[in-house]
C-alpha cells in the first residue's frame, strides 16, 4: 500500500448545544479531516485536536502545520505492508499525537478497505456490540443538568459522566444521587483539582461513583498515585496516559484503577492497542473516550471499542447528540439498550457524505510530495 497524496480539510460545524469542561466552553467545532489517497482507495480519519491548546498543547492549526511540514512527507510515496508501520516513520517527530493518529488511522481505514475487512476486525476486535455512556458538560444551572441526564437515561445510555470543577461538584453529585440512587455515574475533572483539595475530594466517596476521571494535573502520574491511596473511588486517567509507558507506570504505581483510551491522545490505533493489551494483562478495565467527534472519528472509536478489554461503557454516543447532520451515512445510532452494533462492512463501515463535507469545508489542501525538512 502506497500513499500517493494526503488531503487535509477543515470543516466548520456548530454543536447543537455548547459543551463546557473545567477548561472552557465550546459552541462550534473546527473539524480537521485527513484523507489518505492510497492507489485507488481513500482512507479517512478525523484529527481530534481542538480549537485551542486547552485539553492538550495540540490544536487544529498545530496539527495542520505538523502534518503538512513533517508527517505527510515521511509517509508519502512509501510502501507499507501494514498501516501500523507508519507510526515508526512518524516517530522522529516529537509529540503531536493527535496529528500522528489522524495519519495512521486513515491508513488503517484504507488497509481495511483494501483487504475488504471491517476496520474493527483488522484491529483485533471481538465484541460485536459496544456499550455506550454519555459525557455531559457543565451547564448554566443544576436543573438544566438534571434535565439532560433525564433525557440521556430515557434514551438508554448505560452510564452518565458529568464534568466537575471546584464550585460545580459536590452539590451537583448529591442532587444527581438523590434523584437516581443506582445509576452508573462518574465524573471528569479535566485536571481541575490539586493535592491540597484532598479533603474536598474525599466527599466524592459518598456518591458511589464508578470513577473520578483525571482529578489532578494533565501530565501527572505520581500525585495521582498518592491520591488514589487516599480515596475509595477509583481514579481513571485520561490526559496523563499519552502512550503505553505511561499506562505501565500508572498501573505499576497504582495511580488509577481504570484507563480511558482515546486513540487521538495516544497517537494512533497501534499505540491504543498496546495500551489496551497492557491494561488487559494487569486486569485494569479500559473504556473509549471521546473528543466531540463527527461520525468519522466516532466510527473509529466504535471500531476500537470492540477490543475485549473495553469492559466499561465508553463516551461513544449517537451522532445526533452533537450534530444537526453528521457527515457519515448512516449516522451513528445507539439502541434503546445503550449499545452500538458493529457493522460488517469493509473499512470504517459508515459511508462518507462527500456533498455535505464539501459544503462544510472552509479550508482544504492536498499534499503530494515531501516538502519541508523531512
Ligand atoms: O475529557 O473526556 C474528556 C470532550 C472534549 C475534551 C475532553 C473530553 C471530552 C468529553 C466528551 O468528555 C466526550 C464525547 O466526545 O462525548
Ligand atoms: Mg476526560
């Protein structure tokens, strides 16, 4: 398989409702799509870098620049037996996992199509139905949040995750638990707390949470290991797990009991699979995180979630929660039991809506040759 050209596209897509985390609010997404043109087959992926460097240092403009200047040049016109080989070619570039993931994952999609295999099968997936939860952002009022939870539970989602930060945490969790004593409930702090908040965080133990996601610094493992020893509730790491060594370290140090795998955050499918495997060997359950993706990123998340250690419901939810109209067909749909059935079609299994993508595109560039200092 040879990559003849790579097309980058930026799409402007308004969210149905704003999404707020401890690091800020977003109302409209700038979506970066990557297409790898591979001898008659187009592989597609979504770069999950956001509108600004807040979840991590990457954002859409750094991703675009690093792909154009440094990543595309090392994969273009190279013969690959397997998409995973592209990771080693891109290794010389330090960091920028979301940019790298978008290239590698587009190649996996192309490879699956060429082999006429579903992507989930090529990744080594075994589950045919995946379990879904939702992530609900910080709202303008407690009432608005409770209403949203009500809606998602009625839709069948198996787990509710709410975003928390100082000032939007204990009271919120108490109200949720009062109304729904038994639902699977977790919270995500996106690094909003510090070790000095220990006494405050201990109150979270009263709510029988499935986990507290990323309470401390985005790059920390050590202080999480101290915190985990003090809390009954399981810590789940998201931002801190950048590659398989972080997962090994976190497990070894007892910094968490659960790991959230986001394929963009860890640099692509091959690293995500390695993290999955290490967690499986150590009996640490994983689940698939989300980054407010369109259907292209979502389809990749669904495929990854079929690996056997994805034992907890992921943040893999229906297209219609975020988008008026999604760019894949059919849209990602969730059953009344809160599941997504995998599709037995070659590649990602969801067709590209090229007409709609063209209408939403605000910037486009095709890279054909190794340009800058490759
Ligand atoms: O930390 O999991 C997170 C969205 C943007 C950035 C970070 C996170 C999230 C979510 C949304 O929680 C998950 C989704 O895509 O539904
Ligand atoms: Mg998170």
